[in-house]
C-alpha cells in the first residue's frame, strides 16, 4: 500500500518504483531519521496531539527499530520506497494503531531536510577531525625535519631554498582553512527544518523550537518554504569537500614528483606503495595519484548538485532527492583519501641529501647576492641586472659563479660565502619566511592553531 493510496487508485507501476526508490542509499540516514522521529513524537506529546502513553508506545517502537537496524534483523519490504517509509511501516507493525499518528503534522519534505542536516553536521565535523589528523602528521614531520632544506619552486623551476618544515607546513595551513570552512558550514547549517511540514507549516500545535532544541540544532527555520526546499547546505558542504580534495590533490602531486627517480626527494614506505603487474622493478605512488584523481570526482559532485538546484522553483521538488548520493560519495571518498594520505605522510622517508644537493646550486642564491648589493646601497633593479648578468655569463662561459662573483668590483670575495651550501636558506628571516627563525615561530603558531581547532571540532 502506498502512502498516497487514498488519493490515487490502483498500484504504482513497478517502473515508477524502480526509478524513484531511494532506500538503497538513504538507508544510511536511518539513525538521523529515528532521531528526527523521536523529537517529533515528543513535540506532538507537548502539543497534546499524543497522550503520554502514545508517546511512550511510539518511542519504544522507534527504539526497537533502531535495534533491528543495528543488529541487521530489520526486514525491508518491497513497498519501502525510502528510509522514512520503512521506519514508519515498521513502527506501525510494532506499535499498532498509534503508528498511524507518527506522521502527524509532518511531511517527508521537512523530515528528509532534517535528516540530511543532522547527517551533514556530524560527517563534516568528522572530516574536519580527520583533516586535523593529517595536519598533526605534517607538524610532526616538520618538527623532525630540523634544518633540512630543499629548493622552493616557482613555475616548477628551482627558485630559492626553503626549509622542508616550511614546505610541509604550507600544506598544513591550507588544510587549516579547510577545517575553518567545514566548521563554518556546519554552523550555518545548524538550523532545524522540522515543523515546516510539506511547505507551509501546520494548523496543528507543533513545536518547531522545541524539536530543534531536542535535536541539538542551534535554531529552527524562519521560513517553511525555504526550510524544505533549500539545499545550499549540501552544496556548501560539497564545495568544502571539493576544495579540501583539491588541496589533497596538490599534496598528492608533490609526492608523485618527489618520489620519481628524477627528483628522488622521497621514498614511499612499502606498505603505502603499490607494484606493477608487469614491471617487476616498479614502486608506484598510487595513493598520491588517487588523492589527486579523487579531486575531479569531488568537483563533479559539487557541480552536479548545483546543476540540479539551479532551476528549481519553490518549494520541494523530487529533484532534491539527487542531493544525497553526491554528498555521501564525497564524504566517503574524502575520508578514505585523508586516512590513506595521512598514512603516506607519516611513513614516507625524505631524502635530505638529494633535497639539499638540488638546493645547493649557486644560482638559487642569486637573490641573496642582489640583496647583498642592496644592503650596500645599490637600487634593487640595478642589483638584479648585475647578478642576472653574472648568472648568464657563468652559464654561457661555463665559469663557476663563485669566480665571477669574487672578481666583480661591487661584490668580490666578501660576497662569495653567500653561495656556500646551506647559507641562503638561513637568510630568510622575515616573519612567515622560509628560514629557521621564522619557521620555528611558525611551528609554534601552527601547533597552537591545531590545539585550538581540536577543541572547536570536538565541541
Ligand atoms: N526520498 C525523498 C528525498 O530524498 C524524500 C522526500 C520525498 N517527498 C516527496 N514529496 N515525495 O527527497
């Protein structure tokens, strides 16, 4: 029997059911659906729409359903179109006639909006917590990296040496903004739609404020049409996950580069690498590549939902059912990517010798020579030209840069120590810069930020 058998005669064609059924994926909202129903039942009790006994009867039945779902004994029936239908059917079987009162003043429209907000709040927080796990590992690796340095790149060309710790923390800070974004989205979506009904509220004495508080929402909806039709909280969550995915992708891309023979900056732990089915010598960075690849899918989930939403008139339209699979998928994918990448980052061996050798070429200190001239009064543009000329000369004539520097009237022997291995990186002394002084300070700030974010995520 359908939920609308009073209005429509005969059964629904099987093809309609097959096309529109959402149970296979919205099952995972069961705990949230049950929470919503409990709050609704208690609200009906407060409004005098259910007697105390009826409230108890329904709550006991909801608990039984929860137990059956948890231990796998819940039997879905062919007519269960979605999780809401399945739970209501079973509650009615268990509680008897009072089951028919469960849906009083409620629609599946406010019900699903409530379920999905509860789910999204919890899962986005869990993602933020997993991001913090990765950030912790980045911090530990940064702390352990000491004075190790490598070339910093622009245009993927060696530019200036930077401390490895500085490089690792650069990823850490972008992840800090992801945590921020996730928590801000959670805060914005912390509004209960329950009590909006199908679209316009109700003539019955419902208690949207009470049910909102009961469910742990910070507030109830202000406008019933908005409450049932809005999915910007899903789009925002998907954006946060997509951008987080983009950040993981960039980290993945660097791991791919660093573990090539060409770079040789890092060696993956065997447990976090994969082999080739044909080429016996291969050790592949599949986790890093998949982290990079998943970003495309996460972006797709966001753009897909935005396309679904863009033409929808108020209020509920069935198109909105398409909001769940992309959200579930993005949450699942990002959680797996975070876990795997955290493992990779914790176990990868950095090859300091190769990093430093790559950063010891004299030309990465070119700007230090120019700044040395600036300190002695030369305008920067002129200093830039002098040093650029020397670097060009050195390459063209195959003469070591040191010799040309030593022989130059404005530079001379006094300037050559700047070219010695490991010197340039120590000269990055400005706040937020890549040298040991500012990085030590940065590390402290990053660690404090992680502690503060840990508190925000768990409260
Ligand atoms: N499965 C539906 C969804 O996800 C639940 C709401 C159904 N509402 C309706 N009026 N058909 O959106």
